[in-house]
C-alpha cells in the first residue's frame, strides 16, 4: 500500500508561470552581448540548474577563462527588464489545480531556484502569494537542483517524509532533484518533450497542470467542507 500524499511541492518558473522562454532567451542574449554564442538547446540545459552547476556548465562550454559571474549578471539585467515589461501568464491549469488543492487537507510548498525575496515578489506579481504554506529556495541549501538538497529541505520544513510529497516540475534538472530526494516527481513538460531517460523517475507526466486533478483525487485526504474544521 502506497504512502498517503500530504504535500504538493511546486517549482515556479516554467511550472506555475510561463517564464522559461524568457530565461532561455536572456541567457542567449547575455552570451551574445559578451561574445559567447549560445544555442537554444544549451540555454535549455540551464533550466533550474543550481548556481555552482551553472558555473561548471559555462566553463565547460566556453573555457575556464570565461567569467560566469559576468554572464549571469548580464542575464539578470536582461531578465529583470523582461519581468518589468512583458505580459507573462500563469501556466495552463495552474489556478484550477491550486484551487482544487486548497479544498483538501494537503500542504503546498514552493521549491525554487530563485532567491527568497525574488520568489516572494514573483508570487505577489502573479497573485500566488496566499497559495503556499512554505517557500523553499535553493539559497537555503548547499546545492541547488539537480542535487536533491532543496527537496529534502522542503520535506524537512513540512515535517513530512519525502514519499508523502508530490513534486511538480517542468525540467529534467528538477525531476532529478525531486527523485533523488525520494519525492514522487510529476513532469509537466515545458520548452521540450519528456526525455526517455526521465520516464523511470516519474510518478506521472501530464501536458497541463489541471490534468493532475483526476490523478490526485483518489490519493488526497477528503474534500474539506466549507465552515467545517477538518
């Protein structure tokens, strides 16, 4: 008999909000500005990647003399402009899934590569600030994704064993992190198709977030009745 699900852990960029195309483009534009050509495929490999792994990837791509910090700072400026000006939507089905989960006795946590203060600003901008019991940042742990640290930290913060936590992710690096922590990974592919090598790691794979609702209905605690304390 499988463990009951007591928490749903969400990645932010590319999972709940449709920012990943802009992140990939800003990495490419930052590289171009510094004379470092970067393909879209290479930009996609940086999704959800922790800072030390990013630095290693960039040095491997362009050589040890290249300054990852300079490239990242340029990308931060470019992406900051995008976040100020672009009309960025929630991912399809995000609001419906969150509303459904709020009717159940289940905890919700955000597990993100963003710094805590940036994550809070993003949640406020997209009307998600009241949706999560916890916000866990890669800054809270020694290693970001694909290492399992950030998901282990989230489970510990919620006081739950990982096998009782579903982790919803859009990127391979996020799925590897969640699986390594012992969570049940769910992939909602964004910017690329689900890779065959990820299939053994997945609890589920759906095209959009609200398709998780029928999969979760039989796994979650009973629906909360309005005005009744469970």
